[in-house]
């Protein structure tokens, strides 16, 4: 029940981030809904396909769709009267990343106990929707932007979640701490510009002399 509730919150938050991104590209209402749906369901859909879990989560339980639609339309309505904060898209995306990464890890644990698979699938669940959103909107995906801490935050948070369970902490508490770690790292990267080291090769032949 807790896992289900977190997934509902996760799709709503990602739907908000999708609607905000669509609004900044000045899409019409249908475009907003499509981007919100892709953002909210993309990661979980890819996870279920890779784990051969059929039907995928939103087809098995269509209640996700009205929640996504409602979150997108509420975002549009809010933006009509109030200007969303400049970083609202990044913050919504960070919260969605935290929720979906850990939910994806928990879902994967139900069918595969391998730690590395749990980390990979949790990271895919948290990041793939945002990647699809950015690709459809002709933006460089956040996942691939130079030095940005995005997937790294998911990997670290999921790893913390698994380690806490390994030492005996109850799963709900481990999940909560894992989400805090993911969100904290991502928000810290947004606020303070934290970046990973950048690998750079020069095309200038003279630089090798």
C-alpha cells in the first residue's frame, strides 16, 4: 500500500514537471497532456518492459492516467494566475526523481534480488521519463547535460536504501532516507551548481606537443 501511494505521488509530481516543461515551449493543451503522460509513465514503462512485467503498471491500473491528467491540468490552471518560480521545473523533477527511483528499486526487488539490477532499474525508473520529455521537446536531456548530478543522485540514493536494508533497517525507513538522499543531492546540485568532473579532449593537434 505504501509503495502504491508513493507511485501515485510520483506520477503526479512528474506530470507537473512535464506540464511545466511543455508550457515553457508554448505547447497547446493536448501537447501539455502528452508531455505530462510521457514524463510520468516513461520510466516505469521501460522498467516493466525490461523486467518482462506485463501489463505495464499504468495499463494494469488505469487510475494513474486521471491522476496524471489532473496534475497536468491543475498545473496549467495555476500557471494562468500565478507565475511558477524560475526553478519550479527543476524542483518538481528532483522530487519526481527521488520518488520514482526508490519506487522503481522496490518494484524491482519484488522480482529480482540482485543489488546491481535493483540500482539500474531504479535509476531507469527515475530518469527515463525526464529523458523522453526532453527529447520530445528538443532539449538536451538533463541526464546528459555536462557534469550535472542527476542519475548519480538516483544511484547514490538507491545504494543507500539497499545498504540500510542490509544492516537491518526496516524497508519503509530505508526508502524514506533513500528518497531524502536522492532529492537532497539533486537539489544541492541545482542550488549550488554541484557538478561531476568533466572529461575533455582537445581537438587542437598542437596541444599534444
